[in-house]
């Protein structure tokens, strides 16, 4: 029996079609909802239990034995059999998908992360005590936490304000189908905002500060206060400018986006990544429309999200006023002309993008099941009508939260799914495979081989109890683009498009010998 | 990334991405067919939600 026979991956079950020369990645920070008024344990305690169960009991991966950074001591997290990562970040459980070369794979890999953590909760018997919430806000304290997207582009990508104007136009307007929606709005952020060439306190804008909105279409829009910036926890920007390719820096750049919402619908996840991937391609190839530069993109982002009439009008640098739908249609038109027919996944994205924009011009209820904000708004409106509640009733915030509950017997999104109102982009079988299998056509495949080898070789090592010598000279160090097994030379993996799998096997054979 | 400068990575033959059912094909929203969620289990799910849970959901700011 060959290795591939014994170890099928989801690409064997359902061969993915590939979006041309693109690597996708998603990072999700989860919230934990404790159900007791006076709980015995904190959310952080539960997060530690879930992580430890995943690695020590379920043996889904190997914990780091070295310091990855000042806030990532040994044992804080580790790489998984599927070559993704689970770790604690700012007190949140976070899952980073493996590198994926198709939308099919990235959607399955993202959902695999949800399921890995939810299964750990159920396995621990914690289901009645805590819920895993895949959202981006806390209504009470205005805390926010992210869903980060990663797109590999060429180092020649025009990473300048002018070069990225079409990308910004897309990112500001795509929320009309990628937003997850929320009840209310966040208070003024402690941040500085760019207005023309001035940097001023955001609170000084006095635009919607203090206004109590019933509902807006994006969770993250209120927290984005810059157009370009490198920080990730303060002064969050539409485009994060940190240059960390996690690959050969001479060939690649990683576009890192943190303005998006976590999506519950697979359809919105696929369209978010698919349309953004195509806009990046238009820019790379010099075909992106240049006349769509938005005058004040941060303001536009928030105005679109909060527009109760859903007119979504914004002003361009040219002083022309356009709607978000018009801008999206221009981007779609350019993608139709230059990208159509290049691969099957691109054609799927183009078809669905066109359909979605058409439906967005009609009643929002047509989008229920495909677009998260529309699905949530419909549920809330039905409940409000039945119970005769006004928008300020606290129950609506609780329902908002429940939409994102990953417990399939409770979560409102899963209620919609159960009712047959939600189209699927992947299958439960593929998600199940993606929990322990890496895509077979990226660097993740080689890393997955390493993790499985280590799980079989270093089963006795406990990051909490390992000796000082183990901490100083850990048996293994794994990172996204390089690893080292003790006693061997470092093994670089600078090309995310390469699997390295045969080289990794040879390297590990040498270790065994 | 221009195809001419990047190696072609496709591992054909490949199957098309699963087609999302169009609403009229039965996989999408069916608001017009079934009316409000009062007629199905969605309203039951919503009524089971703890009204105070949003107050209890206190998270740290992340990234």
C-alpha cells in the first residue's frame, strides 16, 4: 500500500481547482462565552484547557518548545497535523490555516479550525459551560479581535498608496457582501486618523460618536482608523503594511489584511477571498481600474457599514459620487475582461460575484444564507416583529452573539443551515479530512509530514516539564518557512508553492538513521 | 503575479469548484416560500438564547 493510499487527503477525495498562482491563508481569533453568572473559571482558563486537550490528549499537533516571541513562550501553541497552527494570542484561542492554493481548500481548512476547537470543547465536556464564538466584537466593552487574511503576491506588486488604490476601493466596498453585521456600534476609538495630510484624534471628528445605531453591516469597520499602517492591535488599517512575507522575500510579498469580519457562511468566505484575489491579480497585471480612488477611505468604510438606508454612497478622489455597488461592478467588469476563463475557480467566483451584486440591488432577504449580515438582520427582524422588541432591547445583542456560536445544536447560523437555507461551498467530509490533512499542493504538505513524524518520535516531551537543556536546545523548532530538528541542519521552505514533501521525508530519514 | 513569470502550479486534471445552489434551485434563501422563522425551528432556537449572555461576553481586545 502506498503512502497516498493509506493517507488520503481532501485533494484525493475532491480534487480542487486552483486559483491562478495564489496562496491563501486565514487567521481567526475566537471568543469564549462563559454561561454562568459566577463562573468557576475565566475564559483564559478555558482557553488553556482547550489548547492542552487538543495537543496533549487528542494529539492534533506538536506544541512549540521554544520561545517564538515575547508573548509566545514554549507551550503557548503549536503546529497541527494539517500544518496550520493553534495558539493563544492576547488571551484568545487563535487558529491559522495552512497555506492553501484553492478556495475549496481554504474554506475547508478554515472550517476545520472551527471544528477542531469545538470538538475539543465537546470532548472535554465543557459544552454547557462555554461556547466558542466566531465573531469580532464584544458589545459591552468594545473589545475587538480579528479575522486576518493573507494573500501571497509577487515582490513586484506595486505596494504604494497609488498602486493599491484599487485594492482599497475593493476592501472598502466588499463589506456589502462580506460583512457579518452587528447590533449597535463601537464608541470612539482611542486612535489617530488621517484626514487629508493631517493626523487627528478620531474622537475629534464628531461624526457618529455616541449615536446608537440599530444595526450595521460590518463588525470591524468601527475599529479601522487608518488606510495604511503596520500595527495590528492599535491604529488598525485597511491595509496592514508590515513586510513579513514568511517566504523568500526576493520573490514574494504577503498582503496581510485585518479589516475583514469572521464569516459564518462558507459562501461569503469564498467570495471574500476569491474577489480579493482577483483584484490583486488585476493590480499585478496592470488591468485594475484606476479611476476608483476613494477620497476618504476610512470614513467611507464606516459610512457604508452604518448606512441605514443601504445607499452606500461614497465620494471618490475625483469628486465623483458612486455607490459601493457601482464600484464593485466596475471591479467585476475588469475581472470579467481580463481573468475569465483562466481557471474554473476564477469562473466560479466571477459568476457568483455577478449574481450577488445583482441580488444586492434588490431586497436584502434574497441574500439570506449567503451573506452573513443579511442572514443575521433577517433573523433579528423576524424576532423583533414576533416579540415586539425595539432595537435597543439587550436580547438583540445576545441573538447577535448566538449567530456566531459554533455549537451546532445552539448557534443561529447552524439553525439556518439545518433549515436548508444555506448553500454550501465545501462538505462535512472535506472539513473532516482538513482537520488532520494538509493541502497536497503547497508547502503545508511538507510541514504536515514533519508534524506527523514528530508526533511519532517525541511523544514523551511535555513543554511544561521539559528540562532546561530541552528549552535551550529544543528537539525541534518549526516556523512557517523553516524548521530544524535537533542535530540536523535547518530546513528552509521559502517557496509556499512547493510541497517539499520528498525532501522532508529524506531529511527525516537521515534523522532516524 | 504574472503567469509568464511564475511557474504554473496546476495539478490537472481538476474538478470544478462545487457550484453553490442558486436560491431558486433549493440551496439558498427561501424567505418567500416559508415566510418567517416562526414556522420552523429557528424561532425556537432564538427563544432559548439567554438574554443576558451579551452582557456576560467580556473579551480582551486582540489583533
